[in-house]
């Protein structure tokens, strides 16, 4: 597969970092060194409930304060991994000490653990969304899940409980260090690709720092129905992941998710599951990556939902199932995990809101739904097959709602046409220049496009954009998506992403809306932000 051969150092480091993050979480939830029961800790519910509360709190922060998180990115880079490491230690040692009340130490540690876990994994996936192709990002997540599934049984078989704890405490720091290496590799990779394309001058390379993880709002002119549909899709798939995970062997903490004690049988299960996970990603995500956004995720959603019927076939989630059934449920969980993050990555590109807010929306829906399931299942509530079938049906309706809701529109939610971009530009021009509103309203789309082109050329000269950057800048202002620009200019996807990052850096903006404000005039009526 060409996409596999083209995975660069950034993608490989991201895969390793994601696998470290997943291993950290699974070790703390299921390894023998963390086997203290809620009764021993004095907790009223399963330990995973408080971990999910940490994810929920980070999701809320992502939604309400994305700009503040970006501004404090560097301090958080050091503080949150360290706090996560301390939180993991607090959870592991809560039942083994008498200095603090075990319940207070355990809950505080679990919340810090959950906050750090989601913050780190969100940064990895945001970096993949910014620097890698959709296909490459999908394979990174698939390989990370496969590595984690192989490492955990080895830890259980070869590492003593005390060293399992030590390793888990160290892993958030390791993951954070790997992220910094991933970010630097992304900058270096983009530099090499631009040099091959001949689209960058040595004096422009200082702008490559703009490849650091930053939220953005997306482009103007999005169809409102498409935005709403994609948001519904993010929320419904978050709930789908929460439901699948709650009924898999990792839904509650305290027991090992390993299926077989025989290492040979375990390797066979791992190889089969990894192969099927790869086939799932290839058939339902990679092969459909060029489909319209309204339909591209339908096959993957249907596959995951079909997996939930395995749960419905059981009399109760608490019943002991056959090993193959348990393995299929875990495979379905992995498929749902890949699907969730790929939809989030697609939404980051498509929705006109900060990237952190998109991820926060998914985190809130996932954590809230998961906490409900953990509370019910952790207290022994019986959830029979009929209830599961009703839940599956409701999730199916919610997931497919985006297609029905936006069925009357030709355009994909992932982009806007050039004519719609021109129309939006005319609207912005009217808002920014009220005195010319009457004249602008009578302009045709072609005339507006010519005005935008002229204005972009002026801005490009003043901001010293290269010829290739100017070309892409004009297309962006006219409403082209990155995919259309890639096809029109015959450039690699990563090259277009890097050029866009450089353009934003030179213009001093963070997203396309700010770029249009600069081109057409600031929204508060002040002069254009020119040097």
C-alpha cells in the first residue's frame, strides 16, 4: 500500500506515542499492580468512573476556553504530563499507605490521570490532523492499537506488579517527550517536502514553527445544516464508542482484559484481531476517504454497530462469554476507537470552530455516556439484550441523522465550492464595508472573485508570500478546500497543509476566517492589519 510506504518519521513517532499512551491507560486500569478493588479504596463506584470524570473536565475546558489553552500550551506541556504521572502514582499507592485517606488520594489521582491522558492523546491526533493525510492518520491509530494489544500481555507475563506500577507512572512522561519529538519531526518533514516542491525560500523557513498544534475555526461559508450534521455525527459516534467500550472486557477496571493465559493462543488472537482491524480501517476508512463526507463513514459505523449485536446476543453483559466472543467485542472496541478519532480529525478540517472545541465536544459526549454505563454496570444493574438493541437502534438513527438532515445539499460538509466562497466573501465585504454594501450586493460572483484576487495579490506582496503561497492564498480566499487545491495544483496533501500553515504564519492569523478578515477588513471596522 502506497500510504503505508509513505509514513514518515512524524507518523512513526506519533504511532509510538499513541501506543505508549494506550498502554499507560490499560496498565493502570487492568494490570495486577493496580488491582485494588473499589471496596479497598473506599470508592462508591468502579475506579474508571473517576478517570472518565477527568476526561469530561478536559472536554469542558476544550469547549469553553480553547484560546486560553492555546496561549498556555507550553506550560501545560510540562505540567499536565507530570500531574498525570503523580496521579497514576496516587491511584496505585492509595490502598498501600496510611498518610492520606485512600478514597481522597485515589479519586484525586484518577481525575488527574484522566485529564492528562485525554490532553496528550488529543494533541497527538491534532498533530496528525495538521500534518498527515487522512489515510496516514488512520494507519497510525491502527498500529498504535495493535502495539498496545501486544505489549499488555507481555507486561502481565514478564513484569512483576511493582514494576508494572513503576512503568505506568513513567509512561505519561515518555508519551509527552515523544510528542515533542513528533512535533519537531513534523516541522522537519514539511521542510523537506517543500524543498522538493520548490515552493519555499530559505528566508521563509522561520514560519515553520506554525506547524505546532494550534486550534483553528476552519473556513467561512460552511453550510449551517452540514455543520449541524457533522456535530451530530461526532456526538453520536462518541456515544457509540462509549457503549461499545462499556460492554467490552475493558469497560470496567480491576480485571485483566487478556483472553487467554496461554501465550501462543494469545499471540494467535492478537494477530487475528490486528489483521481484522487493519482490514476494517482499509475497507471502511481508507477506501472511502474520497467519498462525500455525508456518506464516507457510513460503512464503518454499520460495522461497529453490527458488533454491538454480539452484546445483545448475551443474556447479560455480566455473563461469561466464550473467548472468541470476548475477542470480537474487544475488536469492535478497537474499530470504534479508530472510527471516533477519524471522524474527529475530519471534523477538525470541516467545522468552522476551534479544533480543541471539536475534540472537547466528542470528549464530553464520550465521557458522559461512559460514566452512565460504568455507574450502571459497576453496580450490578442488569442490562438485557432488548435494552441493548434499543440503544443500538437509537445510536444508528443518531449516526445516520447527518445524512438525512443534509440530504438536500450537493456539497460535502468537508468543504465549500468556489462560488459559495465568493458569495460568503461578498457577504463579509458588505459587513466590513457598510458604505459599499449597495454596490457589493449587485456584484456577480465572478466580479467578487476578481476583487478578492486583486486584494489577495496586494496582501501577498506586502506580507512577502512566495509565488506558490500566493497562488494557494488566492484559492483559499475564493473558498477552495485543501483537497480541491491539492487536485488543482497537483500537490501532495501534506505540501498543501504546510503551505497553508506558512501562509497563516506570515499573515499572523490562525484560521481562514481571520484570513478573510485580513483580506476584506477587520470585523470591528478598524483598518486592515498591515505592517
